[in-house]
């Protein structure tokens, strides 16, 4: 299945070192599974098991009270329209 993966890391200030660390880690994680399309938007063809691993690993990196991760499924029919 094809997925669009988007994340947003909340910075408390420009010098927020913890947010920068999360940003680097989540970007490295996404690059392992997908192709970068924009700074925080990735596209990948993933099996369900891979998607589960990615979600599990991302939840350990992100501050779930501040940051967000959105995953959109693109069906084959919809992909042809793009």
C-alpha cells in the first residue's frame, strides 16, 4: 500500500534542543521507510508490518502531547489520478 507520512514537531522556542533532537530522529526514521517529498512529508510503499514498526518507533521518538504524525493511505485507483 502507498502511504503519505507527515509529521509536525512543536518547538517551544527557536533554541528548543529537545525538539531539534526529535526532528532529526523522526526524519531519519522516515528516510529508512520512504522517500522525502518535502521537509516533513514522505511517500512510501509499505507492508502492514513495516507500517506498524514505523508507528511504534515514531511513538517512542515523538512527544505525543506536542508533536503529531499523520499517515494517509493512497489507493491504487487514487494514485492513477495523481
